[in-house]
């Protein structure tokens, strides 16, 4: 299903989606984030600081609460996410492809009820990148494209005064059907313009990973390369690169005690971060990834080797956030290129 | 204006003559015009060093990393390590020496004066360039000289400089072994604590609402802590392991640890983290502003540290990073202290 939406009517479409809680990019204190749509939604964002990953995999999630009265058995109460339907507008194609990768981890191999119950109630309405939103975009290098619909329910393309809409999934179709008369049938000229906008978008210059297909084998051969320590030399061990990543999914589970008589609290899952020095700290005090080089290697090889071995695709979708926001200039494109060039 | 060649020559000389074991400086990275930290050990690498308005980083952090690595390897080097230091960086080095983190003779300071300038802020520059891509940015007097594909653009430096640089009282690294550039300590572009004063003009309710909004946004990536040369503790209240675990650490010690701050990135925990950090930096923070620069979600952390700095200054006449042998704020007292508790 393909339709045309007048830009002025975007809000009317969102308003028509009464069964859905709608989110769109908004800027506050200079930070772009997906926020509930209040009033007019504008889709003129570069890319959001954080991907929409948190909708299905929030940074903090309560699994269950516990309470134990002395002498009695502990009482556990599972806390499942609510069943609200949520739709996110303005998702960039790289981030939608991130969602596909998150699904592999939390829905294919394991039955993560928390992730799945959120995910199953989500819809993503994407916005093609007519121009790269960042100087560090490299989606084309990792099998993506600025007009990719992978992981989206609807793909929107900005045609100036109107959007060209393509339904990708059944959910997408139903979102568009709900709009009723707001959406028009595209004329031949609209289709032609959309096609040429897409062709131009794909032709925009981007940064490039030189040999993405060869990366898994070459990285495997470079495990002991001295380049890891050299390239990680300036790393400060913060968590920006992975906390802003659309595909990083490591987590920690803790009990947060809220009272002692009776003992009660919550079991909580929070994001964790392989770049933190204590991430792999053993109870013995031994740390198998004791250096910045070992930790950079983990981040890069997870994306370009281990994930590929497990799922047949790179875990990186080329959004460029880890490059733009690194405080000291560590650049995953440069790292992958340099290590793979010098492999074996 | 600083001639970058003089910094390169100094670094090459030091390494070639075997006077230092490494030089911590800046190089051009793979991200366009931005400089990035580098540690070089070969005199040949000296030509890769750069000096411009994107040398944001407080390199004193790498002296701390170096010291930690040496301690871990149980090595005592027989040569000092050299470091390129701006005024703020040099003050950080002084605080670290004051705290006996390392000795004066362990470090060779290649001071570089910011003269009338400082470092730029990327988003301020992007706004002024209106979409044009900058290839390099150097401060020349009161102007920032930017090279773009379309040619050279001269902008008033004060419009692109970081707040911390505008408010800087000491752009000249007083503590140094060698120094390049003029001492323009009295330049005073903007009065110190201007940003803080602007913020404090708000009502208490507005300030509380403001900070709530800021701390709600914190994602606890700890970049502010990681980038800070003063945050060198082996144990930090905010980590899941709040003490160094050694083979002799018992299971009971591990089980009974107190978790002061939960891992959840929620307002209460985030506030506790940032407040604790601000308190621990009182009298130590030298206002390099790196915490604020690196924050991915734009939390104005400098305001917190500035507040503590101004308190120390007004109540105790204390200037952090002023002298290696001088008293530290929280480890000294005066006989004429007006507080009763001290007597």
C-alpha cells in the first residue's frame, strides 16, 4: 500500500490513531529524543540522541517485586509491562534495522517475555534520510540504506510539501487505513519523485567500512593484534558508545531493596556496558578484559564478528552515534578498517 | 598565536634525548577537524602533534591512567612523562601533585598558553557556519580562523568558545617546564561565574524543576566521571563493586557491601550520584569543563562544580590548583576559622 500525506495533515493522522500512544522526535535542552506527541509533531530532526531501542528494551525494567515477612515464604509478584500500543514516528532506517537485531537476541533464541510484550505492541513509522543526518553515517557499508524499510511498519519519504508513505507490514497497513481520507492515492508523478529522492539519497556520500564482508574472518584472525591497544589508547572507559547504540543489549540484574521490615524490593534489569572497566570483573578479583584494548576489541568484534557468526548479519547498522559522541575520537569505522587491513 | 612546530620540536627533542619516556599530546584523528589525545614514544611521531581550538581534552587524565598502569605492573620508571598542558590542565596537574598522586619530577609539563582564546564548542561553530563543513579551526588573537571548502572564515572567537574558556581566569599554565605563548592571565573575557550567576537568578522552584529535568535525562554513562582527572578513586560509591576485590576479599565482605546508589538511571539515584561527585570535587575541580563537554545529554554539570568552587573561594579564599605545596581545601584548617566545631 502506498499513499500520499500532505505535511500539514501529519498531526491529523496521529490524532486519528486513537488506539495508539504516539511518539515523535522533540528537542529539549538541545537533545533530540522521542517524546509523546503533544500538539504538533515535526519530523525535521537529524537523528535522535538515543535510538528508539528503549521502547522495547528500557534502560530500567522491573521484573518482579518481592516481600518476605519473617517466618513466611517470600512472596513474588511479577510486573509485566502494560499492554498499551505505542507508535514511534520519525524512526531512521538504521535504527529500525537495530530493532531487527534486538529481535534476534530477545525473541528468536530466548523467550524474553518482558521484551516481547513491549515489542509486540510497538509500531515504527520510519523516515527515509534524504541526506545523511550525521557526518558519521555509514549505513550503506553494513547492508543498510538511507531508504531501507527493514524493521519498519511504514516508511515515509519527505517529498517537500508531502510525504510518500509505503506500508511495510500488516500493522503499517492498518495504521494507514485508520487515516481514511487523509491519505491520497499517489499519482504517477509522486511515485517518480519518490523513486528519484531515494536514488539521490542512496548516492549521498557516506563514510565507508572498506571490507564489511571480510570483517568477521579478518577480525577473528586479529584477536591478538597489537592494534587494539593502540586504537583504544585514548579510551576513557565511559559508556557513551554502547548506551547510545541501537543494537547494544547487555544488561545487569539487581535486587533493589526498598524496605527492611518486612524485607521488600524489586528485581530490576538495567542496561550494562562492556566498556565499563568492571563489566567482566569476577568475584575472585580477576578481570579477563583488564585493558581498554580488550574492551574495544569486545565491542567491535561483537558487532562485526561474534554476532555475524551467530545470526549471519552485522550487529552494527551504521548510525554513527558512537563516533559522533565519543569524547576522545574513537571511531568504529576507522577501527574496523585498520584492524581488518592489517589482519593475518 | 602558537606555532605548533615549537610544540613538536620540544616533544621530539625530549624523546630523542631520552629525557622523557613518552609525550601526551594531541593529534588529528579520523573525525574531520577534531583533535584527539595521543601518547607518543617515538621522536618521529612528534610531527603528528597538533595544536588548535579543538584540543578540548584535559590530558592530565592520561597522567592518572599512566600512574594506574605503572602501579598495576608494579613498575617504577626512571624517566618522567611529558604532557602538553593548557592553563586548566596545568592546574589539574598541580592538584594531583598536591594530593601526592605523583611527584613534580615525575612529570615534564609542556605548557601552552591559550592566550586570548580557548577551545571551541562544536554546536556553536556549526550554527555560525550555517551548514558549511569546517576543516580546521585555529584561534588567532580574538578571532577564530576556520578553513572550509569555500575558503577561510574569520569569526569572533568569543562567539564559538566554550563558557569555561570565556570565564577562565588563568589561561596561562603557570606550572611548567617549558611554555609556549604569552601570559594573558588578565584578559577576563567574561567575569568568572557568569553562567552560575545567570542560573542562580532563577527562583528556587524554577531551579529545582530545572535540575529535575536535567537529572531525569542522565543515562549514567559515567562519561563525566571517566573524563575527570580528579575522579581517580579505585573505589567509587556508584559502582556495582564499590571496593577493590582482591583474592583475599571474603564472600561476606562482598555480600555485605553497601550499595549507596542503585544502577537504575532514575532521578533519585542520578541526583545522588551527581551530588556526591560535586561534593568530592569541591576544592579540587579546576574548571576544565570536560564533564560538561562530554555529557551526551547536555547536563550542565559545570554549574554544580562552579557552585562549589565559588563557595570555597568566598568562604575560604581558596583557589584550586594554585600551588603544589599549598594547603588543600578539605585537608587543612585555619586557627582563625569562624566555625566552632574546629576548636
